[in-house]
C-alpha cells in the first residue's frame, strides 16, 4: 500500500465536498484513474482543480508514477 497510514477527513474536492478519505477508499476499491474516482465519488466533477491531487493519491496509493 501507499505511505498514508490513515485517510483524512480533509476536503480534497471543494465542489463536491469529497474528502481525501473518500478518494482513498475509491482508489482502494479499484479506481485507478481520475475518471474512475469521479464515477465512484463525484470528486473532480466540478471545476477539476482537484484532479492533480487525485492523480497524486492514486500514484502514492498504487505505487505508480504521477500522470502515468
């Protein structure tokens, strides 16, 4: 797994009010790209500013490269 021990309640997507923990749960559930995370959580369905943060979490959680 990634380096984060515990998901946080910090808002990651301000438009949809989605927390980092909700995004990490989606990633752990098989969402391995921004589109899949969006489908599972609605994160990045508004302005899209959080897409880079979601990509970073995916890379961190899955051991992949950012943007790959």
